[in-house]
C-alpha cells in the first residue's frame, strides 16, 4: 500500500499459497480468508473488510470498509489503526501463476484515513508492518523468486495523520494524493519515504497557496520531525 501498499505483497503471498479450498467457498472468500489469516499470523496485525470481490476476468480486486491495524506495544489502540478505507481497488497482471514478477498496474484507495505513528527514530506503525512483510519477501514459488510491483498509487479523499511520541504533529485532508511506484525490493525506509515525501510536498504547496482550512499542523514539531527522519527534505 509505501503505503500500506504492503497489500500487493500480501496478496502475492496469498495467491501463491492459498489454503486448500473449502467446497462451498468462492475464490474471493478463499483469498480473503487466507489474507486475513496470513496478516494475523505472519505480520502480527489485523485485516478487516465488509466485502471482498476478486474478478479473475478483469484481474481486479475490490474491497470495502478495509481496515489494517498493527499491534505495536509502544502505541495505544487508536494509533495502531494504520489504515481505514471505504474502498480499495487493485488492477493488474497478478493472477498468472507462472510469472516471476507480479505487477499491479494501479492501486486506488478512496475515502480513507491513514495514521502514521512514530514511537522512536525510524520506528512507526508503518515501519513495523513493512518490516514484517519484507521478512516474507520475495515470494518463493517452486524454488523461484517472485517479485511484485505497483505502478500507480492514488489516494482520494484521504485524511493523513502524523503522530510522534504520542503527540499529534499534523492532520491534513487531501482530495488526491499520488504516490510514486513501489516494489518488493525497496527497504522499509524507502517505503515510508515514498508516502511522507509526496505528503509533505503537497502540504507545503497548500500552505503556500494559503489553503490551510483542511489541515492542522504543529509547525515546530513538524520541522523537528522532518530534520530527524528525513534529513534535508
């Protein structure tokens, strides 16, 4: 999901090792169950949804009321709620079982709230989840390494919250946030930077234009955070 773009990697893992099918289960139900179990056991996190529909004809996944919650002991329950989205849509060439590269053309996340909570230098709920996902990558399939990538990532009508040591640093509502392409060989810090970089750039652009009605920022704490975590960004 970068973002909570771990989802592409998790799906790759789920598709590469689905549990034996229960006769009455649809493919969508089977993948959703495997995904939920894998997130719980391998990533020590919670994945929830209200609807999960996998269309093999269009290579599209549509999920609604999607929640991703980490279990970082240094953070309270509210700050462990990394992501909630009304809708997540994934499109791409990622269902072919013989490929060595599972490619998602685009990931669209709508009406979402993303909360990135730091509890130490280079340590956050997002870092924690990505590190656990990275520990499972690359996907191993028949002694071959399988990598994945997401070409286009967009978040529409998203509220992004940033906390540091339990203190709110910023909260901003954006109509659209575009993130750079991501892939499974990136480090966790590169993933996090690919979210924070575009976010801070857009935040500065809004401030320059005087469009500050949809943001709450502790400027002093934000500058301290940026210099500590992102150097001379």
